């Protein structure tokens, strides 16, 4: 089979390979980093993968829980939900994709990964470093591609139930069928929790209550020859409730109700040395926000936001001797309607062409030059080149290096937001004159496999950001209200080292990682807030196939993080370091017969977290049963 035909087969979501351990991991096919298929350990650009088995082992109920103990990944929890910091850069610099198409619904620059259910995920691919050469705006720190599940057996069914602390209930079901030239599946789930409070001394709540329902379907049709048609659609509704208490004594009951409709369809064709794919997708994110002041209606607030993204991507891949050339065109149309932006309805179009040449002058050497040219209807042309190299001196070593440009266009909220919070005493106004942020990034890594059962990797990264968008004081002359706005006045850098190791010995797998990050504002010389300079993970997995028993232990250790607060009410922000902390999770699963698995787990055994700078869910217990056929 040609490289390109394998590319086409892998580009559509496929079941994870059978087996376990490093051999199975190396056979995992990844596609996000280059839009071409490679076995994980031979991909020219390093890619981390969570396959279906790993997702099930974690006991995660959503994408955020899958990623929260990933080496080099820091979860950021804020007003926009749970996002990821990659290589010391904010969530707004990481592009989130589902089946290769961008996700709508950023709030405060963050795509809330906790609203993406784990039961509908086949695998997650994490690519660090700029991916704008293939995917356009927002992919400066990295790209996370969430690939949805497809039917893998003639008949399959799954029912999952869990109950845990804080009256947390998770119920999901899935059925699938695969035969001849058709594969289809349907799934649905409900997820409820009462929330939690780390500081019961005041009216505020730390973790909101949440009610979520989602339903999805995937369909795949193939012909006897070269053609295939894939489709996927999902509806999701989520409501969260919390309480906010201000220093002025005002108390607010807060409700967020969001709905997401997502659909994509992909016709494709393949031949001996080439493949063509076209994906059309549409995503609607509706967010309704209600803030009700107790005992008064003076500061009540109601917001309704509609965020639409329609995208079409055509990709042609052709193998020509030692070259695999990938070329494509991309069109994106985004429309936002909200009562907190001025004007209330705004839109943009983005058009792009890209080309990449995967050249193997030697069997042990791959060179990938590529370039993308984006046209944004609001900002004009932006080129984003990248060059990557991978060398395989022998079976034990993989050496990689890449250098490229990324960019992030300002969001509609940064350009057009209008918001007044009289209770706290400030106003926020957008800046329609903003320009995109850009970066030049370097990534160098080495993987070493001294034995079949041992893997060691080390990577160094360096990001240089220009025209960084920051919030700055525009006018503080009014004693009643201070006016804040956005401006391109920042330059920043983030550099560091990521290392990890994994050892498999019979039924036992041990792994660990250490990440050092140095991120600072080049204009002020200050560290970027909320980043841990030091972070590590350690884990162990024991799987006794003969017993049907799986024990998983995971821990993450996070060093001190710097924040900036005005402790003296003198309008000067002073640095404040938060305390280091560690989390520890344990999950035990036992299989009965072929189809039934019972499990029990404890998350955050050390009860880390607080109500201010570290809002982690307190120690919690859960258990449940999963039936698979």
C-alpha cells in the first residue's frame, strides 16, 4: 500500500489498534501534525496520543479530565471554563479541533474542554509548536485534535454509569453497526453535578453545579472502488449555576446556559499514489448568561451570544517518487451576534491556500518545508511558513527540529466588546484597531528507545511573540468608573524543556515527566502570570489480563505560580506566588466475563486546591459499571 493511500485511510477516524504497551503505541497512526499518516514514533513532528484504551483507563468523563495530568500540559480554569496552557502560553494560543475542524465558542480566549464528553472520543492528538502552516490562526503554542469514535465491529453496544462525590452522575449509551460498505453509530449521555465550594465562609461558590446532555451520530459509506463518505453530528446542551459575592456586599446568582450544534461531512477518494478529501463543517455555539443580584435589580445582567463558524477544507495529497506533496485550500466564515459587542452583529471571512512537501532524500531523513497564505477580511494577508526535519540514525533514535511562524487574529470580543460593571467600578471597551499577534517558534526534540520496553524523550522549545494583545488602562480620570481596553503593546517569550520516560515490564507500565518553563513579558520583565516554572508527572499502570484487573495511579506536581494583585489599593499590581501543590488519583477496574467492568476511583487524594488561585475539585470518590458488547 502506498504512503498516500495509508494517509487517506488514516485521515478518517479509525479504531485504536489492539494490544498494549510501547509496540502498540508505536503502531498508532497520527495525522494532525502533517495532514499525512505516520506511525506515532515515525511522525516527522512529535505527536502525543491518547487512544481509546488510555481514555477509558483514566476514568475521565470529558476531554479536560483526560488532559489534566498530561506531561507539559497545564489546565487553566477561569471564566471561560477549563482550557490548556501549552509551553507556557495562554489557552487562546492553542487551536482546538474536532475531526480536523476548528471548534466555536471561545469565552475569554478559552475553549472549555470540560464540555466535550469523553465517551464520544476515539483519540486525542496533541501537537506542540506552531501549526498555522496547516490550520491557520490560533495555533501558536500547539494544536489539539479530538477525533470522534466510529463503529468498529459488526454489532457493538456500550452502557456506562458512574456516581460520585457532590452528587455527580454520568450516564452514557452507545450503539454501532459495521458491515460491508457501511458503518454507523449513535450515542447519548447525561452528566450532572451539584458543584462544590472551597470556602464556605462566604456566599460565593467555587465550582458551579452543572447539567449537561449530548447526543451524536457518526456515519460512513464506502464504495467498492475509491470513494467514501463520512459524516458526524452532535447536539450538546449545558447549564451551570453558581454564586458570586463582591466585596461591596452584593451577591449574584449566576446562570450560564450553552448549546452547541456541530456537523461535518467528508467525501473522499483515493488511488494508488494519491488521495483527495473535502470536509464541510458547521458549528453553532449559543451562550446565554444571566446575573441576578439578590435583593435588587440595579446590576442585573442578561447576555445572549450566537457564534457561527462554517468551514470548508479541500486537501490533495500525491506521492511523487521520494516526495509526498500535500496542497489544499481552506475557507472559513465566522459570524457573531451578541448584545455586549458594538456593533451587535459582526462577521469575517478567511481564505487560505497551503502546500507542504514531505521529502525523504534518504531512508533515514525526512524534510518538510511548508507554507500557508491566509487572507482575513479584517486584517489582510498573513504568510505562515514552517520547516521541519526528522532524522532516524538507527532504530533507537528519533531526532526532530522545526521552526515556523504562527499568528492569532483578535477575537470579536477584543475588538468590539462593550461592558460596564458599575458594582465593581470599571468599564471594558474593545479596540477595532487591533492587529494580529504573531510568533516565531523553534522546537527541537530527541527520542531514545534503548530497549523495546523503554522510551525516553527530551524537547526544548522557544516562542517569541510580537504585538501581544493585553488589557490596559485607557482612562482612570473618572472617579466612578475606570476604563480598560485592549492594545497591541506587548512582546513576550516562552522557552523551556520538556522531558518524559516510560518503562513497560510485563503487566506494569511506569512513566514520568518533568517540564521547565520560563515565560515572561519582554516589556516589563515580569513573569507571565499563572505559569508554573516547574511541573512533573508520575504514573503507574498494572494490567493483569488473566485476572481482568487494571490499577492506575497518577500524580502531577506543580510548582509555585506567580500572580499579580493590588493588595494595597494603590493601583499597583504586586507579584504574589502561590504555593506548590500535588494531585494524586487512583482508579481500580475489574472485568467480569467479557462484557462487564466495575470500577472505583479517588481523585485528588491529597485534597489540593483553594477558592482563589487554585480552584481544583476537592477530594472526590466515584464508582460505576460499564457494559460493552
